[in-house]
């Protein structure tokens, strides 16, 4: 019997293939304009948007309905998965392990109905769990999706608010920004400087701030931030991987802040745009599946790091037992991610990831079952 493929490797391989195909096929979702940002891939039961890797995984799907459900959730709502439909893996982290309760002899303890009793253990670190979800369009019997109604005035207010947030987070990252009339935008690491064309050269404000976030993704490479080595040789794999990291990170950020373009370079440069550059590397077989998996992980870390500067996240300084437990959970999570202190965790995605995990754990999820992979 063939050895069963590790589910983590399967998840990462599928996601890498999804991103690779989106670039090769010039998927329009890379550059959808701001009106499309009202709809996010979301948990169909709670309406809570997916984020990070899960957002990437579900966003590049052929469905217009943003709602995703487990098979059990669909059944509970009176629906059914269409025959032959395949679900998608999603990932989340938890510090809870559920297992069958056993006696001193290792035998399962049964309840009054003769079923195995189960117990939940809280562990110090976090482990990844994977679930199969189906889009609402893969089902029958569910109510149709009703998109949110947002007025033009509300969009303008939201746009202005998000621009203010972007300006503030760039200031909080202590990045130098220089505007000048030019046909290029770039990050200069020796000066820790983003050089960006004058605002008048852009089609609109959102194009300008989309470019700024793209270059801010590169700026996280500085030693005072995420300390990532950059290559300046366009013929090197390291250069291509950094472009891939910035492409994915800025796409996530563009969606979060609901701004216009993922690949702004084509608006003011005659050089090959970054997507075309990456496509050439992929078609030549120079970016491997492992390169994609590494870049995706780094890109999510980069976008989370930038987002962390959108607002001040600090430890709860109250002396309550709950506050102490809250702080210890954050520190433990950061250590599990490889950071030695809370301050070091603040430079990465540990605090935001912790709060996302806490939100995810607020509702029950069903364990993966092999038969749910295809219906």
C-alpha cells in the first residue's frame, strides 16, 4: 500500500500550484479594482473573512460566492454537496488537542450510552489542523448569497480612512519615503529608502498607495525589521523569489486596505512588469515548487508584519489573572514561532496571528474525514 501523503505537505503543494497557475494564466484577480474588495472568502456560518494563507487558497477559486462551509455545516443547513465536487483544504492553528479519555489501563472510558468519552488538553505550543471546505456554489439547498450594499459616499469615506491607515503604518515602520518625478518605484536598502514617483504621475490615489505597499513589502527585508537578504541581480533566483514575495504580500495588503493595483509597476515603466518577469522564470522551470512554498510563507509573514504597524498592539498591563494568562499565551505562541521574546514577536506576525487564532477558536470546527475530500 502506498504511503499516505502528509496533509501539511499536500496543503502546501496545492497552494503553491494555485499561485503558480494564477501567475502563468495572468489571473485577473491579481489586479481587480477596489469595487471587488467588498467580498472576501468567508466562513459561511459566521461571515468571518479568512485571512493569510487561507485567503490566498480560497480567493483563487472559480466561484463568485464568497461563502465556504464544511460538509457537516452544509448538511446542518439542509444543503448537499453536488456529486463529484471536490473541497479545498484550509489550515488553522490551535493549542487544544481532543482525544479519547482512557483509564489507568489504557482502555477507553465509555459514557452512559456506551460511546467513548472525550477530553480536551491545552498544550503549551500550537499545532496545525486542516479541514475540508466547499464553496456554496458547489452545493444545492443553501440560500443565495446577498452581497453587502455600500453607497458611493461610504466607499469614499472608507477609501480615505484606509489611505490614512497606510500612511500611518509606513511612518510606524520608520521607512524613509522620497517622492520624485521618475518612471520607477524601488526600495534602496542601504538608505532604507523607498523612492516613488510623484503622486501626479499616478492615475489616482489608490494606485499611488498600492505602489507604496508593494515597496514597503520589500522594505521589510531591512535588518531592523525581518532581516531578509536581497539580491540585485535580475538573473538570480533570489531576485525572482523576492519579487514573488512582494507580489503575494502586496496582493494581500491591497485586499486588506481595499486599494487598486497589485502590480503597479506597469503604470509608469516600460520595463517588464513583475508578473511577466515571474512568468518567464516559471515557464523556464527556474522557480520550483519549494521556492513557491517558501515565498508564500514569507509573503504572509511580511504582510502580517506590515499590518501589525497599522495599530499599536501591546501587552495587557492590568494585574488580573486573565491578563497574565493572556500575556503568557502571546509569549508562548511567539516562542513556538521561533521568537525568543515578546519584543521580537512584535517584529513579526506573532501577536496578530495569536489574536486571529483566538478568534478562530471561538467557534467549533469539524475534523477532516477522508470521505469529505470528494463528494
